[in-house]
């Protein structure tokens, strides 16, 4: 029985700045299993994108991993030399970003970009690679795929471009895809199409996905498990049902109550006072304590770590020893 | 001309928009057109919109990007002149007024935008930003009185009077939106146009702002034209809703009716495709296709190329908004004919 596909243990990401060392991601640990859709959710600045960038080796300096391990199929990938990480990134780990243009070269036809990617990573003739490219383009729902191969990225609409990026990420059959806000820039009707597509393709190829988003609706729709991040830390981790319906951490449950519902109209939304702290001002103890309605003495002094409660994990002193 | 000085009509709706249109000329330059033999091109951003907003009510416009929501907002605020149609504020058509005639009305009409930072002068202290409408409309002249009023406004939106000393960049996104709300309230408006006021904010901050806006509405009796692409936010805020598609309303009515029994296929599609956290587990039927080019919208019903109910008539003849049971209106041949469509039915 093989272990998890991706293992992240005690990951810390920091920036060296003029004002000293700022820790943006701290002690983040989670596993992703083969074929699983794992969500990372949280508000902006929580550290979601940095976590994703660390996995694919695309952290931009001065940001760097200062502690922890990242393993893919048991092998460490957080300390690979650049060239090996690059190969791994193309072959084993695909990427989808919010802005499809970051993944596409504006000067090449999408046919050329797909074919070259396939040729680099798979043992195919040029003709086979091209044929495969056309097939995957039509798999992602691009009409007249054969003809569209000759088009440049700017000739596609936003939704179609994101489909091309999905084709590009999946054309070499990666084991893992990191998707950072893949539908955030799209309209709802297009977003629904892209989510359905991603889910269907990853099921078909047993590809695991780490889906990073601020949108709890998207998480509820396609993820198996989810980690909620706050101020660089995971505060709760569990199945989507556990987290959405029975969030235990005061931040996670507060967040669920703050989301307006489509089904019924509330007079008031649940309100979490204040806002996420800046990196230089992350409070001691539980980072959420100044905003937490349940906070008590220990929360201000000691940092809670994730502990297991009925299959979910929560980092909150309400669930630990109170004193 | 005497029209403009008519006494305001306080018994009717605060805002009534009828036959509203706004076209943009998006032709290439004349020389290119002549050389390439291209005709003039008009983009019909708003192409015949009617709605009313009652005193103390929230009317929401919802729809995907490019459908014309912001253009309606700018028209209602008097920032754009309509290509056709009327915008009556308390019974007076503000579209026909000169700048000077408009000024007494402008005070009662404020606007809040999506990007609070872009709309706040970065070089002014917050107290000057918030106090500016008070001075511009000559509501108070004494400096101490203006300072007192500014402090009161800041408190009203959940900031502290001391925040008046700071500059916009010293605030978070949510606090900046509070500043623009304080500025909007400064002229004691009766009506506020809110164009995607929380779309740039995180959910927990969005909840704070929406709660604040509802509280202010209740306390001050404000009316809102509330624009958003987020249906759950609209559901939370609106009494009445208009769903826009390519420059027109395809459905309009009481929020409860529209959310419990959406009638227009586009409204149903929007409601059906939104991922929601209730986890109903239903299989969705993502509607195929994308929004057509607004320069060259489809014939007949603009939604027909994406519509699961489209028939021959839809391709030829444009449906008008017509009343349905339940108090809503929809512009759809099939809905009027009573065609049923079960979005929840399992596929296959
Ligand atoms: N190059 C950088 N220098 C300094 N701080 C950064 C840099 N990149 C990101 N950060 C900070 O790290 C934190 C986490 O960023 P990010 O992972 O992008 O958050 P998220 O994706 O959850 O919105 C934020 O506070 C952000 O401002
Ligand atoms: N000043 C303008 N010139 C030309 N086209 C415009 C202008 N303003 C808006 N449009 C076009 O009008 C349509 C409606 O735009 P807008 O009202 O901003 O939509 P929404 O707010 O619903 O996203 C879009 O196709 C947009 O490109
Ligand atoms: S540890 Fe304390 S402050 Fe932090 S979330 Fe739990 S109760 Fe609130
Ligand atoms: Mg991010
Ligand atoms: Mg807009």
C-alpha cells in the first residue's frame, strides 16, 4: 500500500525584509492522497498561494522555505536543484493559475505550446504529440479543436483560455495539479463549467488536485477534504462536510456564518470583527485570539497546534487542555 | 423647462427608470472605416431597461460581467447621459437637467464603488475626504461644525473619529469601503447607488460591510440600487431584483419570488450553476456556451443560443417582459407558454 502522494510537514515560509524576518506560512502540515481533490481555503493573505508555490518550487525570492519537508511519492522535492524541479514540474505536477495568461506564451500558437510540452515530457513522435494535443483540447471542451490549434492565446475568451491552461496542465498526465484560484476571474456560468471539467478530468485520470481558493462554495462543490488557513497557519482540516457543516474552530465556523446563503435570507450575517493581521503583527499565542469571541487567557499565551477530534483536525484551545 | 422646478413627488417611487438606453460608439476611426469599408458599430450596453425603486427599498441588478450593470449605475447617478429613456428621481427626469439644475438632486444621490481605493483621493486625509461633500453642497460652513459632523459620520460607519487624521493607504480594504460609505452619507442622501461594493472584499469583511449597509438603511431610511454579480449577496440585500443579460432585463420581481421560483431560463441557470455551501449534492447541468459579443447580439431572444428551451419563435422574435404568477415578470416565450424545465432532474 503506497503512502500519500504529497506530504507536507511543518512547512515554514519566510521573507527576509528590511524590517526583519517575516513568517508568512508557519508549521503547515497535510497529506494529499492519489486522486484526491484537496482544498485550501482562507481569506487573502492567509498564505494559500505561497503554500502552493512552495510545492511546485516557484517561490519567488526573497520568499523561501525555512523549515519543513515536502515529499512527492515519498521523495523530498523541497530541496531539488532547479533543473530537476523544472522537469518534475512539467511531468509530475501541473499548474493552473487565476490568470490563464501567466501559463501561456502569447507569441506561440496553443497547438505549438501543447505539442512542445508533450514532446518534452512524453515519448511520442511529433505527429502523435499533435494528435494527442487535439484530443486533449477537445476533451477540455474547445470546439473545432483541430482549427483552434493554430490560434494564439489572445484569440480565446477568458473561459476558453482557462480550458487551454487545463489542457496544458493535464496533457502529460501529471499525478498532481496545483490550481490556484482557477475560476476566480470567471463569470459564474463559466466558473461552473470549469469546475465540472476539472473534476471530471481529474476523476478520469486519477489526478490529485490541490485547489486553492477563497470561495467556500467552490470547495463544497468539488473537494474531498479541506484545510482552512488563517494568518499562515492551518486552523482546521477535515472532510468538506465536517468543515462546512460542523466547523469547530471559531474562525472557520465564523467564516461559514459570514457567507450569505442562497437558500434563506438572514437578517444579519455573522460578523467576525476586525481583519486578518499583517505579517509583521501576527499576535502571539493563537493568531486569531484578538478577533475570537471565545478567547481566554491561554489563547493569548500559547499557540494551539492541530489536534485530532473525531477524524477532523483543529488548532484551538477550546479543544485542548484549557489551563 | 419649468418642469425641473416642479415640486418633488414624494408619493411615488424614489427612482423610476423607463426605456433606458445607452449606446457606445465603438467604431474604428473614420479613416479605417472608409478604407476597410466597415460600418459604424454601436455597442448597446443598456438597451431598454425599466424599473422602480421604492422609498427605503433595495433594488438589485444582477448579471454576469458586461451585461450593462455599471452603465445603468452611471446613468442613474447622472454620470452618463442616456441615449434614450427617462431617469426620474422623485418624479423629475434628471436626464433632461442641466448641470446647475441637477445640483439640488445630486445631494440626495450618492454612489459607492467596487474599488474604494481608486475612488478616494490618496493625498487627502480621511476627514477632508468625508467632509468634502458637506462643503461642496454648502450644508455646513463653520469648520468646527464640519469637523463634528465628520467625526459623527466616521463613527456611524464603525471607524473612530481619530481615523480622520489618517490617509487612505493606512487602511485595509474593508475600512476603505467604510470611508467611502461615510463620504456617501455626508450629503445626507436618500438614495445610494452601490456598484459591486463588496466584490473586492474577503467574505468576513463583506459580512461587516453588508451588515453596516443594512443597518444604515434601516436607521436612515435609505433606498439602494445595489449592483452585484453575486447572487447570494443579492439575495441577502434585495427586496426586488432585476436580472440583466446583454443590456436588457430578462426577469424582474420580488426577491423571494425570483429565488424560490426563477422563471427565466437564464435566471434558473445562474441559480443552478452557483456552487453553494449548502451541499445539496445535486448534479448540475452547466449551461453550455458563453456570453455573446454585445456588438452583435443574437437575433430574437439574446439568450436563445444557450437556452435549453429555445424554439423557433425565440430565434426570430424578441420576447418582452410580461407578468407571470407570483408577481415577477420574465421576457421568455417558453416561460410564458408554461414550458417546464427541471434543473434538478438527474441527467442521462
Ligand atoms: N514577495 C513578498 N514579500 C513580502 N510578503 C509577501 C510576498 N509575497 C507574499 N507575501 C505575503 O505573504 C502573505 C501570504 O501571501 P499569499 O500566500 O499570497 O496569500 P493568499 O494566497 O492566501 O492570499 C501575505 O501577507 C502576503 O502579503
Ligand atoms: N465607455 C464605454 N465605451 C465603450 N463600451 C463600453 C463603455 N462602458 C461600458 N462599455 C461596454 O458596455 C457593456 C456593459 O458594460 P458594463 O455596464 O460595465 O457591464 P457590467 O457592469 O455589467 O459588467 C460591456 O460590453 C462594456 O464593454
Ligand atoms: S485558541 Fe482561543 S482564541 Fe484561538 S480560536 Fe480557539 S478559543 Fe479562539
Ligand atoms: Mg492567493
Ligand atoms: Mg460593472
